């Protein structure tokens, strides 16, 4: 049913640390890989070896430049995927019941067998989290790796989403954001985690941790902090280098 | 938003068809016999052609019947249920008028009201989307309903009502554009709110997530042809509403209706193309596509690989 559950037992989701994300796209690749082998249909690529390759992805990394009122601009790598919103507009617009939000853990899923590929859910999502699969012609979205996190055939440490498992920087955290005592909830509280586009009223479960303030190197100038190490150091050299230094100096002109 | 021909045809044709059936159901034209056959045939034909056109928009049209199930929450499902119900209920009324010269006014009125509810549901599919501020406004259902009623009365209503509704359509179109041009700014969305990085400073995209295209950009960040928006608005206003109003007010109906209908359809196709092409989706904020802006200059990538342009 496309009615949202009144409340969910857990609010499973991700906390993404924009301070530590290095923009390597490992989460993008591992997400694509896992969801191409484990789901009802692969995450299709079109024209993969042609001039205009294109494919469906459930997670994409943008890189933004943030310019503070004072000081140098900062580059922020920004992974973007489904936020498993509490008030998910993509679920209620679905005409067939293919889109639904699980009452037990809050994960938003698509039943591919009931999807007519109308695309309205993708229109309803402010975050661009849903993409039409060009080959299967059904909507695809992040499942929070529902087939990993509850999978008892996997070793305990592997029961996290593929993107979390693969992040080499430890920038992605998975847990129950409905439990104020969970590690992810405490992380959000400690670091001032934020919602994306809160004015859309979607109440996202996933949170983003803003970058910490950068260290300052005694004011901002165009001169490289390494410049002083590049000064000439041949003064007083002897032997062959000294002879070369003196000979070149006799040629005149600028050093 | 991408102005898909299937959606433009669907909304224009089904709007006209359900508008015409609403006018006939509400008893504004006492047609019987062959006249009734032609009018109800046109209504069913336009509504049906619209529904067939909409099926071309689906990835899996063979599962379309599932769309009748979620009417409690989904406007798209409500539209499907209302369309089926109004077409089914209208049939005995239409058959009575065509074959027995005995329409069923009570049933016709109920079916006519359902036809208008169908048009309202179509409009609400767009108006419910907070992600497209231009559509998320009362002028969206106002335009859809006045367009359907203006088209319907043009074909089967009293000329005075047709002229008045066509003028009203011009008003709702103008109100929709006037409000729409300010909606995005009023909603307060920006790259800063989209990324949650506003507390740090101004945000701009440095590198997109992929070098090629993707579904989101094609479907929702479409930026073609807004260059001619003002001209198209004038065409929509003049051909879609004002010229038909003048024709039906000044000429006898048999002379006025064919050119008025042709002009109205051309104008409504232009208006509906603009409805999609001018609509800015908030997801564009993640791709640094400022709203209302012309397409960006070609990237290095596009210059080196012209087939990607």
C-alpha cells in the first residue's frame, strides 16, 4: 500500500560525514556492483561501450565548492542517495502500490513487479534519489541494502549497506536514527547533523554532518606556504657546485 | 521538466474530451440522434485518445490496471478510477440520447460531475508536487478546469458560455504564468538548502557526479527552448483563448466552431508545452542549473565530443 505507516519501529538510515568524505566514488561503485547482482533485475547500463554511456545509479557523488564570507573556498564532496524520508512523497504518489515504506524499519522500497514505470515518484522526490532503469523500464532506488543488513547468512560485520562497508574514509555510518541512544544518533547530536531541503517537509531520516572549520595558516594569501623552502640555497657552496654557481653568476642577467 | 509529447497530447486531448462529456452530461446541449452521436463520439474519442497517449509514457503499460488500486493516497490512481467511472456512467446517458432520443439527465449530471473530477485529478497530479514550485499552486487546477470547460462549451455549449469561459481561460493562464514565475524564489530553495551547507557559505557545483547524461537531467532538468517562452505565451493566449472567444461571440456557431476549435487546440498545445518546459524541479539545484536560466555554454566534454551535445 502506498499509504505511509503512521510510525515505524526503527528508522534505519545513513549518516554521511561531509568532513571526511574524500570523493573517491567507492560507495558509488560498490552500490552499483551489489545492486546489479543481488536484486530482481540488474541496475542496467545503456551504451556502456559506446560514445554516450549512461546507466542507473542509486548513489552519486557531487563535488561542491563552498565559499565562506571570509577565507578561501572549500571543496565538499557530497554523496547523494535516498534519504528514506519519514514523510516520503515518492510513496504516496505511486498509483499501483509498487512504492512502499516498511513499517518495521522505515526503509522505502519499490516492488519491481508492480511498477508501471510512470516516473511520478521520481518527480515527487526532491533529492533525485530515484532513477528509471533504461533496460527494465521500472523505477530503481536505494534499498539501504535490505538484502545485506538483515541477512543472517552474511558474517555479522558485513550486515551493513555496501556503501558503508566500502567507504575507505569511514565517512558513512549506518544505524537506527529513531533510537536517540544509538551510535549514529549520538554522532548526529555531537556534530550538528542536518536535513537536506528541510523546507520540502519530507523529514529525511538520513543526516549529513557538515564539514568542520578548516585550520587557518595565519591568514590567507596568494603565496604558497611552501614558498620559503624554495629560496636558493647555493650560497657558500664549494667544489663543483660552487664553481658552477660562480661561473653562472659571471654571465650576468637575472638569476 | 521534460515536455514529453505523450503527456502534452494526453493532457490536452483528455481535458477536451472530458470537458465535452461534462458539458453534455450536465445537459447544456439537448442533442439526440446523429448530432448526439457526433458529439459523444468526439468526447469519448478525445478522452480515449488521451488515455492511449498516456500509456505511451509508461514503461510497463501491461500493468496499467494496477493503477486503479491506490486511490486512497495517489492522485494518479484517483484519475484512473475517476476516468473509468465517468466513462462507464456516461455510456447509458449517451446511448439514450443517441439511439432512443431519451437521455438520462440524472445519471448524465453525475457522470458529468465525475468528468470534471477527472480533470481535477489530472491537474492535482502536477499541483501536488512540492518539488516543482511552479505547479504547486491553485492556478494549476484552475487552468486545467477552465481549459476543459472552455473546450467543452466551445463544441456543445451556449455561445455566450463558451465565449465567457474562453476569456476566463485567458485569465487563469495569465495568473498561472504570473504566479509561476515567482514560485521558485518564494519557496526558498537554493543550492545552500539542497546541500545543507548554507551555514558555511555560498555553494556552487564544482564537479557533476558523472561525465555523461542521466535520467534525472533528461527528465527533470530539461532546459530547451525557454528562449521563445514569451512568444509562446502570447500564441497560447491569443489562439487558445481570445480568438476562439471572439469567433464564437461574433459568428454563427456552425461557422465559428471549426476554426475556433482548431485555434483552441493549437493554443492549448503551446500552453501545455510551456507548462512542462518552464517547470523547474528542485533537483536541478544539485546540478547547478539555476532556475529560468538559458542552457549553459557547451562543456569541454561536449566540444570535444560533439555527439554528446
